């Protein structure tokens, strides 16, 4: 964890490309384009802020081999990648559910899909990063049996995406103050 390995940028770049493609696809199919752009921007900002907070709070569960300022910078970089992944997850579900504002009509089945997908993505990401030696767990990290990854990054992607989407959407509704229904299936 002393230096940043360029390989860690591969999946975030791929995720960013996919997110851009899905964003424009859903934007072109959306009736409320301005609202959709605001929602996506808010989602990105909130995803970065909440993930940065989570990353900093969970720092004691990782082995840090460089000074705290460097670790905080690494957390910021990880939070950018996390925000891209949160956005990609939302856009993928928007594509699957054929509704750019699928969060407006959230059902428990969609929440289960979101939580399961977030947990699976976090497990795969952790397995990759730990195996590449990009980071390592401290003894204080609780490990999930069978998959042998830390619990805090998995909980991060089980909890934060839904929270980000709900806060972003409710913020959009409050800003518009019209209670407008954004359901516009494509």
C-alpha cells in the first residue's frame, strides 16, 4: 500500500465508460431530462461524500503503511471510484427496470436486488484488491467466512447506494416542490 498501482484504475475506467453510455441512453429516453441530470449530479456528489466518510471511518480496519495524509488521499481516490460504481449500479438498474427514475417507485424486490448486487460487487472488488496487494486488512477487521473479505466494505455497498439514491431523489423532489411524478418508463 506504499504506492498506487496503475492496475487499480482499470475497473473504474471501464465502469466510467459504461456509466457514460448508460447515462446518455437513459437521458435520451427520459421525459424529465433536466431532472434526470440533476438527480445524477446529486447522486455522484452524495456518493462521493458518503463513501469518503465511510472510507475514513473504516481506516483503522486496514493496514496503512504511509502517513495519515497519504491514507486520506487514498481514501479520496477510492471514494471517487466508489461514486462511479454507485452511479453505474443505479444506471444499470435503470436500464434493467426500464425507468430512469426507478427509485421513485422502489419496491422491496428492487431493494433486495440492489443490496445483493452491491454486496457481490464489493466482495469481488475486495478479493481483487487484496490479492493484488493494493490493501490489506488489520487484525481489527471482521472477516466474512467462506469469501474471506472484510465486512466493512461489503456493508458499505449494501447500505450506501440505497441511501444515496433515496437522498438524491428526495432532494430532487424537494427542490422542485411540485411533487412531480418522474416515472417515465422507456
